[in-house]
């Protein structure tokens, strides 16, 4: 019987050092709208939903790359530089494969599920979700309180709504532009903590 997720179930120290720490943001039952990743300690955040391309100028630290192009670029980096793609759970695996089934061979070689690795390592101290690890003092990660009531779904739905109403970000009034900047910056910060928090957790595992 073929396993549903036949990628490796372990993470070595060299794979940790060379990893692509990936986290998608989106709305349930829709392709991802944003992608954040940490490579060699540097965090990058991308709009990958073409409906939101016009928001690229809103925040200087956010770039637009069409989703198919982004996934092609991501998987090429993974294969060409021998960098595992590390996500928290099967979600990122599923989203990439759902976009193009031809990525199966790459994913089955290069993908790592940080949740499965953490559960196996921490055993009786395992937590239900990434945020549970990051908020637990046992794991020594400083997770900000600003995200206690933060909703990715509401944020992205609002961004879609605003984007549909105008041809350009500059067409919005100053108040709306300021509101959009705040939402995008907060989403970026939220995603960065997911990426870096996952990396922090795996550092405990491999050290």
C-alpha cells in the first residue's frame, strides 16, 4: 500500500541548516493567497494571489509573484540547492500538489512535516498545534500577544474586498490606505512568527 505522504519523516542537522521554512496563508477551500519563508535566516513574504497583485506597493517588504511562478521557483531552489521544504503539517504539501501534481516527485523527496517530527520527539510533552508550542513557556519562544484575536480569514477576505473596489492602491483614500498597510504588516508579522517559530521548535529537536 502506498503511503499518502511518502516523504522522509526525519530532519537532520544539515537539513535543518539548509531548510526552506514555508508557511502559506489563505482561506479554507481556496488556494493560498500569501506565502512566507525563511531561508538562511532571512524572511521573505509574497503575495501569490493575482487578485491581490495591486497591493504589492502597499508595503515595501512584500513582493508579488504569481502562484504558479512562485511554486516553480520554490521547488527549483529546493532541488537545485538540495534544500528541504519544511512546513508545519501536510497543508503546504497539499497546496503545492493541488496546484500541479507533477510536483509529487519533488515533494516526496524534499518535503518535511515539522508537526510529525515534533510529536515524535516531544512524546508526552507534544502539543496540539504550532501556536500551542510557541505559547508554552517550556519551549522558550516569545510569542506576541497581538495575535490573540487575529483572524487570517477575516484579514484576507477584507483585502480581497478592498482590492476588488479599485484599480490601483493609490485610488483609495488615505484612511483606507493606512488601514490596508496595517493589515498587511500584521499578516506579515504573523506569518514570520509561524516560520521562525517552526524553525525554533525544530532547532530543539536537532540540537
